[in-house]
């Protein structure tokens, strides 16, 4: 049997079994997610949300106001734009965060590994690949960059509370044009406010899968029109807005090193399906140290033990952000994390 025939047979068997495998995995994850689904239902009921959770959240922000960091001009401008628009586009060069070149250098071999893996027959049909814990731990500069002093100051000032660092997602998006998974318009559920900081690892044009966010006026309309956290594909969104022109969105095109700050809990957003070129990007996740729905916050590929071990190796001033759950009050600390994931098929 030739090597090509072997790969063809393996690919055929995998494609035949893949639907059953992923259906079984999805059913199992749904069962494991029942406790967090119930907790989310309670947290989302109007009475409990507005009478208990939101007043408590406001009190926490009020008490922390005097302890917020003092920002420089460029940092303040990012926070103000987040407040007004929900999104701010800048660059690694403009941020001037130390070791940013080391971030790009460390990310490059992972991008190449994911690009090669995306062409393997066993991954045929996947629209998105993600870096594994092993890959990230081999390049600790990447996870460590998310703890940069300037980033944490900006995020804390916007959140109005001490920061919980949810780690990162390293995405490699295949140029297949599929409108699925994180390419659907949606909002995140973790907290009242949160910040994701995206860093492009290659040049991204309009056909290369840019991150997109609706503009402020459109977002206000969606928040008052749609059921909570309702997701829509692009055609459904255009139909709802009665505007096929796409004037209602911000499309974040940019070169390697483009940085995007956005509040993904307030704002409807998506990754536009890439068509001509693949896209590699890192998304760093931040929320308050007491997020509204902590069971949705564990999105890092690192295990709990790996997170603790990584945190212990950090300088004292950077410790505690990754292990925010240790300070979470009451029963919320013990509700198992939600196991449902965006399906990459």
C-alpha cells in the first residue's frame, strides 16, 4: 500500500466516523454542563439579575473606584474609546509594551505548526484550529505578555474592578468562507464587562477574516431587540437591520501586530469568514476578579494545575491574575465549568 493510499483510507475512515464522534462528545459535554446551565439561567432571570446581581456589581465598582490606576494619555484614550464605541484599534508599536517582538517571535512557530496541521487529512473540514497547552507552555512569553503592566492598567480602568486574566486563545482560521462557530454574530457571557485584546499574527485584509464588531448605534438597537445572547449569522443580521451594505459594522483590517481592544460582552462581534488567506491571531481574555458567570470563564487550553504552576513561576506583582477563581466568593467558585465549546466542524 502506498503512502498516498494510506492517507486516503485514513481520511475516509475519519470522515465517516467524525460526525458520530463529535455528536457523542457534544452530548457528553451537554450533560456535564447542566449545573452551569442552571446557574446561568438563574443569573439571567430579570428579577435576580436586576435586584441582586447588578446592584452588588455596582457596589463593588464603587468601592474600587478610588483604587483604580492612573492612566497616561494613550492609555486613557483607549479606555475612553472602549466606553464610547466598545472597540479600539491600535498596534504593538503604538502600545510600546516591552517584549512585544518576543511575543511575535514566539507565536511564529505555532502559527506555522497550525498551518501545516490544517492541511493534514485528519483535520479536513475544520474551519478553526487552536494552539494546545503544550504549544503555549513551550513559549511562555505569549501567556506572559498578557500580564503586561500597561495592558492590566487599561483593562482594570475599563472594568472598574480588579482584573481576572482568563489566559488566551490562539486561533488559526482556515480560508474556507464558512459562516460557523465564532464567525456567527454573538456576545460573550462571562461578565457584565470584559475585554478581549486581539493581536494579528499576519496581515489581514477584508478577505482574510478580520475581526468585526457592530457600531455603537447598531449595538444599542440589537441589545433592545434581540433575546439575551441571541446569535445570528451574517444573512440574518443583514435581514434584521434591513441593510445589506454592511455600514453598520467595524471591520478591523490591519498588518501583523495590529491590536484590537473590544468589550465582547457588551458588543455583538464575530470573526469574518476568511476567503482568500488564512488568519492567525491571539485573543487575550480579561474580566473582573468576580465575573458574573465564572463557569464560562475557563477557556484557556491549560489545565487548572498548569495554570497554578505557571502562576507560581511569575514575578510576585504578576501573580494572582490567572488564579482569580481562588478569590471568588461563595458557591460560584465550585460550579463546574461549562463544557460546551464552539464546534470547529
